[in-house]
């Protein structure tokens, strides 16, 4: 009886050590595989803001977009000035107006204010005229940059390319990883 209990304890001890050894080997193998995968990836960093600022096409498109937006803003400011004058006139004349005239003027004020807000939303709102104009003028330039980045990535075998200008936070990047100038050369810009 004692010998079978001892045999069972030895068997359990060996089985326990075997399971622990399997777990340790699995963890070590996982770390080695992870290190190999991380080392095998090739990446680069670019700064699209820097690239776009060096492109004459982008500068002219941005200037054109700024001029258009400034014109639309003048239009909105003019409407706002008219509305302010209408409110001021209404406040000055309100006590002398009959109920019918007061309601008519309030309706005019409401209508003018709604028109101004609609114009503001149509020009500068989500998917408004400014958004559409930006797509029309700037997207082709951004597409050129994207195509150049894609060409560099495929010819040089990069697994991924990070953009440090927006979106991600890069606390430190080795300058030799920055391929922004290579993208500019691909675009034919010195």
C-alpha cells in the first residue's frame, strides 16, 4: 500500500514537472517567435506635412482653396451684418409696431437667420462646398504622394510606413528612418 502511494506521488511529481516544462518551453518559444517577427519587419517614417509643404502643386491648390474660403466667409459676414442691422432696427421700432407688423418682422428675422445658418452649413459644414472643393483641389496632390510612398514601399520592401505628421505620436524616430526626402525625389521635387 505504501509502495503504490509512493509510486503515485512520484508519477504525479513527474507529470507536474513535465507540464511545467512544457509551459516554460511554450513561453520561451513564443518569445523567440515574437522577437523574430518583430525583427523581420521593415518600416520607415515619413512626414506628409513636410512633403506637401515642399510641393508647388499643393501650395497653389491650398492658396486657391484659401481664396475661395475667404470669399465665402465674406459672404457669411455680410449676411451676419445685415441680420445684426435688422435686429437693431427691430429692437428700436418694436414698441411702435402693431402685432401684425411685429410678427411679420420677427418672421423676416427668423427667415434671414435661417438662411444665414443654411449658407454657413452649405459652405463650411460637413461635406459642404469647402469639403468638396478640398477634395477637388487637394486630393489629387495627396494621391500623388500616396502613390510615391506606395512605390517606395514596394521597391524597398517596407512592411509598413508611419506618418509622423498626424494621427500617430512618434516620441523618437531615428533620422535615418525618415524617408520623406525619398518621397520628394520620387515626385521629382528637390
